[in-house]
């Protein structure tokens, strides 16, 4: 039986467990944090009442409220600790901490930050998936390859106020057909298999319909399915669409193509090694060449498991055998000015619109040139933000998104041949 020895074992990764682990680790203790299903499953994530912070004006008022709510049974010492020390804890962890980047010195650094889908206007990726690992790797001189090969899923739920989510291709397999805004089927004229054509062909056909007719989306017509079939066969999709006002059993589903998976990434060998010593990459951040110009469905998770295993094994061997010289990090002085969140969001929207319009499903040299010009100008502006303002997640996301977008555009411009999910048309 494997044995893990540690200073502190924390069972539960909600707010309490996570904050304990953070404080203990900062004090130099070795901490193991166990969670049932990840921290996002904790009840702390469901708390909607906010958090009490500033009690400095009337601390006794909060104490009275707590005591009254308890039916005068609360422990006075616990009440005093909460009222007096609570604001300090909030300030220390949630406010002041968000201002002192922390330096981490490691023998091995492993980039596993996922893909780059959120540099596009429509994406299936989680928020924040903007190529962070690619941008960081590029800045330290790591080699990147195949970035032009961005896979687009053809059918993703579309609504201005709703998040994008996949509408399975199995719906088309059961008889649903793609129609434009006028209710006209259009795939039969594009491919012999109609709505069951390969992903890249369907995505381009939808893109063509949208751009030609100025439509925000197309529709997946489910009228050929038997009554009640959609809700029984696809209950999760049925419920999720219904949440946003679409009953897929009786009305068409609005869909758009969306950036789905990056086939390229930081170039590595089969043990996750990059050309930068002791810098590794795994998962969608990495590119071993496995996917070539397009990815076979369901291979990405298997690649994560296999690549992570071989990379970890190689790193264990290195750390056991090699001597490492770990330099002291350079001091960091953080600016005190906050970046304008409206400008950051506007610039991030510009990145996504630029990539969608000029470096997305269908590309040309003229479109890529325009994208490059817009992004280069934007990068200069963002650099002034970055050097002059206090760090925030939004600012870091913007900086990395701009850099990643430029890398994709550059790779696409270097490859004149349509292959897989990289599709180029002539400017003539």
C-alpha cells in the first residue's frame, strides 16, 4: 500500500479547508488537501448571501444580531472572535493578497493550462481558457507548433445571454437537420451526407450561411423526431436548452460553430519535455504531434492520462538523480493603480471578434494580415496596462489572450495549405 506522509491532512476543499491549507502551507508545512469531487462541489460555492466585511462602525450591532438569531444561545467568545477578527481575515486573504504576487521556485514546472478557445467569440471552453500556458512558454523561448490547427465544433447552443454548450452530433444522427434563419435546409447542397457531414465541413457551411445572410446563428430542426424522443434520449441537453427558453421537442435549436480544441501547442517529446530545460507541458497545452491537423473525438482525455503519467515518471527520475541550482527570484514591485475593467473587457472582446472574423473557421492571407495589424496594436496598448497597473486575473487573461491570438495568426499565415481544421481561401 502506498503511504503519503505529511504535516497536515485536510479533508474537504470548501472555503474552510482551502483557507486552512493555504495558511498552513504559507507557514512552511507540508499539506495534503482531499476533496470529494473537487472544490467546485463544495457548499461554499453555493452560498449566495455574500460575506460580512466591514464591522468597524458598529461591531456591537453585528454581535447583537448573531446572538438574537441564535436565540441567545451563541457562544460569546466565538461571537467576539468572528466580529473582531473576521474583517482582518477578509482583508488579509481576499483584499490584500490580491495586491503581492507570490514567487514559486521549482525544480520542474509543468504547463497544464488547457487550450485557447476563449480567444474566439464563440467557444466551448470554460471562461479563462485563453492560452495562458502557450503565452508563458513563448515568453521564455519554448517552441510552439501547429497552432493554426484549431478545431471548431459545428453545433453549440447560441443565445446572447446564455453560455455556449455543446449540442451533440448524435441529435443529427437521430434525424435532426440544419436549417437557416428562413427554415431552409442547406447541408444537402454542400455534402452527400447532408447534416451528417464531417465536423469541419459542417462548421464551414454554417459559417457561410451566417456570413452570407448576416445571421447570428442557424438552427437545428428537430421536427422529424418523434414526440417526446428528444427529452428521453437527450435529457441533459433538453433540460439545459429549456433553461434558456428553448423546448427542443417542439422548436428548433439555435446553434453556431465554436472553437473547441487546439491541436497544436507547446512542442514536447513523449515525456512532456520542451526545449527549455525543466519546463514541461502536458494535456491540451502540449503538442506531441498526436493530433496532426485535426483531432479524433474522445482522444484528448486519453492523451491527458498517458502524457501526464509519462511526464511524471520522467520528472521523478530527474529529481532523484540530478542536482538543481534554484536561483532566488527577482523582487517584484507591484504598481498601485487599478486598470479600468471596462477597457480590459472591451479589449478582450476585440481579441475575440478579431479572431472569429479573420482567423477563425475560414481564413485568407488578407484576413490574417488585418488580424495581425489589429492585434499588434492592441498588444502595445495592453503592455502599457500591464506594466503600469496592479495585477488582476482579468489583466493577465487579456495579456495572454492577445499574445496567444498573435501566435495563432502567425502560424496560420505561414501555412498556405488547407488541411484538417486549417482552411484557407484565396484572396482573389
